[in-house]
C-alpha cells in the first residue's frame, strides 16, 4: 500500500508590528501533525528578526479592509522576500535558510518516521530479558498441558538461569550463545535429589524447548533473525527398551498376585504398550472390536497426539 505523505510546506512570512513600522519574520508550516490533536495544525516559528524595508508586490493583494489595502511581499525566483535595505535582505536570506532546514525535517519525518519508530521499538525489545520472556511463553503455551511438559519447561528455565544468571538480554542471543547453551546442557546436572548429569536424550528435549522459545521470540518480534531455524538440535541416542517375551508374559499371567486389578493392569499394559496414565483415563467408547481384534483410538496424555493401537483379544 502506498504511504500517504503529509506534504507539509514551510514558508517565510511577515507579521506587522502593532507599535512600530516594522515586520517580524517567522516560519509558517502547514499541515503539521501534532500529538494529541485530531486535525492538522498550522505551526508558526518566530525567528527574532525584524525588517523595515520589504518590497511589496502591488499585483498580489493581501488582507484588505474598507480603510486599508495591503499587499504581499515581493519574492525572487527562489522565494526569498526582497528588501530595499541590505541588512533586511540578509535577515530574509537567513529566514529562508531556516525554512529550508525545517522543510527538510518535515520531508524526512514524513518519509522515514515509520522506519525510525520501528527501529526504536526493536531496540527497546532487544533490551528485554529473555529469561522472563521464556517464563511467560511457557505459561501461555502450556498452561493446560500435561505435568511432564510443564516440568520440562520449568527445568529448562532453571538451567537457563544457571547458565546465564537472572538476566539474558535478547541483544546477547546469537548463534554462538545458543551453541554454548547446547554444550552446557550436555553436561548439565540432574534436578532434584538425583546425582550426575542428564542424559543426552533429555538434553535433546531441553534444547528443543529452548529452540521453541527462540522461534516464538522471532514471531513476536524480539529477534530479527530466526535463530531456531539455523541452530542444529542435539541428536538423540537410540534408547534401549525393556520388554517381555510371550513365554515370560504367560508365566506372569500364571503368577499369583494379591491385587488382581494390579495384575490385570500390568498385563494389559504389556500387551498393548500403553502407559499407566493412559490406561487410567481409558474409556469404553475409545475401544472398537473388529473380529478377534480391538482398536484403541485416543489421545495420549503425555504427547497429546492421537494414535490407533491394534491388538488381539488376548489383551482383554
């Protein structure tokens, strides 16, 4: 869309003194946008200069009453008011130099005010604290998420403070800092009462959260570059999952257990691969029987992703 310019014009004008036969020189600018004013204003700037010998243009009538008739001052090809006195002429030349300066200021303000405002706002955003911003993003995005997701964001927040202190300005964040934080996570201590360092896969999860916050900061205008797209994540190690063979499951099924509901839940989990938290919230309308198979369609509590699980009727 083409930007609408103010087209402010600055002009040197004269005002007659009420007591002496002299005229005050001033700059009149119109239209000028003034903060707090709904309509364009006419701005007058007096120059502390007076003249007594202006040359009048008898072909251009100014304000006229029944008693008097006045004329506009004669100007040269550059628009400078002409005077009989050399001293007065120098004053008019000075007034025109001020007019040129004001005209340039208005023209530049009209052309570049939006850019300058955006640059000023961006400079202010760069001085904001990323640590506090991270906390706000976590609350906004995951207020209703699972406890495990909230805990991960809280843990990354704590590690950020451990890495950079209470304050990390957006202006300090670049590729190098992100890489430094990545290496910090690879040797970061475990939380709570646990000893040692976090696993590589946990570090990968934490760094992905950090990148998600950087992505949001870019979207919100705190960062001018999408650093999250340029930074490589931490490659996960293939984790080893323990499982029971069919013979072991049969032995487990034949093993007595004082709490029958616990035994059935364990067997159900082993046969379906469902988490304990997902089994607890499972409903009958999420189960569909098709011949000798059953299908489960539900949303996982931990990942919030919909999945279909199929297994034989022995799972029941």
